[in-house]
């Protein structure tokens, strides 16, 4: 997946404090801070490559991986942009 700039983006996230860029690079990510059902939410936007679209169209799935030992509350959806 390729991160993309979205018209709603209003902030940028950098690597977490203390992140070891030499061990695992972490690039800046354009985000949108907003609300969902009255809760604060941070959104980023991604576009699948042609190869990934082929996998999805053949019945493949979207994987969400979170670094660490647990998974915070997350959502995966689509945006018509």
C-alpha cells in the first residue's frame, strides 16, 4: 500500500519519541485529526498498488499490522476519493 495525501489532511505524524531509525526507518505520515461517533480519531489514507489490487480482486484480504504486543482500537474502511 502507498500512503497518499488526502484533501482532509491537517497534521503530520513523525516517528515516536526514542524510535531507532537505524533499526527500522519510520517516515512521516500525513494524517487527518477528526471525530467519529464523538470520539477523537486519527486517519491516514492508503492506495493499493496494481499488484495489491490484483490480489484483492482475486479474493485476497487486507492485513492490519500494529507494532508491539497488543492492538489498540482500530478501524479499516474505504474512501471514495
